């Protein structure tokens, strides 16, 4: 058992406080030691919550990035491991929400019913022209168009991601669609039956 002030026992509260101080002072070896002391437990928590090795590894990396970025905010009211696990939990929940949202959007198009009596396919040249027209949109319009019309984000989500208001996102989407209609007007009706 270690005595108060004795930092010879790895994992002791005193040792960890000194290790945290060295990390805050910019010691890369201390940063590595702190990482190695906690990475297995963080990974196991992330894995238990996600059930997926790749997601768990991504969450582990993100948790440590956040922890090191916010290390100066750690007050020491609880154990460092408790604080780190709270960060990990938050990261995993965010990742799981994102994965769930993406999976909800996935649909097997072959399983979708047909509305028209005959199958209609877009002309490959028209697809290329559409892609080129999207690429030519101004960056802010292209970003909003892709996020909303392609990826399915709401205007509130786009505003939060881009640091703008939802109304700005709506206006930019309206302008992007207008520019696309203008760029593709000459190709109206080019559907192959």
C-alpha cells in the first residue's frame, strides 16, 4: 500500500495527479502513459455499447481526443477514469445516433414498388450533367443541397452543423435548386422509357 505522497505505485491517486500535471505541462511521454493506462477500459466500454469493433475503435479515438482537448477542465472531483468514461459515453451516444439516422435512411431500392406501368431510367448523360451542375454550385449552396436533398438532414441540423440559422439553410437550398433548374433546363424531358 502506498503512503500519501508516495508516487511509486502506478495507478495511485497521487501518481495519476502527477501524470495529469505532466500532460498539462506538455510532456508527450506522460500523455502516452495516460492513454495506455486507460485505453483498454475505454475501448471495452465503447465496444459494449456499440457491439462493433470499428465503431468502438473510432469512439475510443474520439474520446481521447476530446479528453486531451479538455484536460485543463478536469477538476479532480471524481477519478480521472470516471471523467474519461463520461466523455466516452457521450461520444458513443452521438455516434450511435448518427449511425441510427443513417441506417434509417438506407433502403433497398429494388424492394420499392413501382408507380409507373413502365420502368423509367435516367439517361446516363443526364446523370453526368446533373453531377456536373451540382459540382458547379457555389460551395455554400452545394453543401446545403447535398446535406438536405441527398443526405436528408433537416434545416435545423444543417444550420447547427454550418453555424448558420435554419432560415439561411432554406434560402440557400432554394437558390441551389433554382441554379440547378437553370443549368438543366435544356435537358428537360430527357427520360428514356
